C-alpha cells in the first residue's frame, strides 16, 4: 500500500473526537480541493500485513488522501484488522463506494462530501455505520449554510456533522459551524488537532 504515514494520536474531529487511535494515512487522492492541507505524496510502501504490525491501539483510523484509491489493498487491510478485533474507522470523500461485505466490518465510516463531486450520498446515507461530515467554508468544494439547510431534511440528524474549514489555530469559522449545527439540530465537529497543535 502507498502510505504517507502511520502515527498514534487522538482523533480531533467527527464522531470519535477525543479518542486515541492509530492513524493509517494512505497516499493519493482523486480530488484536488483548493487549499487541501494534506500532502498526499507516498512516503513508504507496505503490505497490509506490514501495516498491521504498526498498529498500536484498539482503534484504527484509515484516512488519506483518499483511502478508497487503493480499494483492493484497503479491503485486505480492513479484513485483517477485523479478524484481529480492531475497532475500524475510515475517512473518505465518498466518491468510491465500499463493497457491502467490507463496509460491514467497519465500526464507523465518516464521509466528507466535497461540493461539486460525485459523492454518492444515497448510497452512504442509508448505511447505519456511516456519518456524513460537511465542511462549512468559502472554498469552492466547501458547503454554504444555504446548501446545508436545503440538504438537512434528507439526512439523519444524529449521523450528520458540520465542521468549519481552516487550519488557523483560532478556528475563526468555528462559531458559524456551531450556530448552523445548532439551528439544524445536527452535530458540531471541532478540529481539536488544529486547536491544540504545538507552535
Ligand atoms: S478529498 Fe480530502 S484529501 Fe482529497 S483533495 Fe479534497 S480535502 Fe484533500
């Protein structure tokens, strides 16, 4: 598998916010979101078995880049993690649906649809282990309050999240995301890893 890094940290956003996990960050992405803060160039190549040897916690977050770009190896990794009893989380932009038999091995998939892409909302929204996380912001791939108000009625509230865009440690847009989430009755996600990063 082409990897950017494997590291141990605390999940800073989404439904597992605050929980310790091993992060497996896979290289490559099929989208080019303006201002993307992920350097998705591969830095190492490991087999799924070798990745497993680097897991240091009960919870594993597979992220990217876009992890579904390596679907075959990703499916092998998920099956191996499932077999050893790991709690598996994945973060994806939703453009590549994951096969049902693999998806059911995942404890929680967080789909972050990018505006203007083909994010398969109908497929993901009906899966009970999937949370949808919208990034609120001014970039072309982010969501506006108007669009999210239109979309909210078709989404299950307890599995819908709104998070502010940005890598500024003060998170100046967080209050807008908080207010919108409150008015729509959906979840607010902070970005703790951004707020708490060392200077
Ligand atoms: S989908 Fe995510 S990783 Fe890919 S370009 Fe967009 S923000 Fe970056």
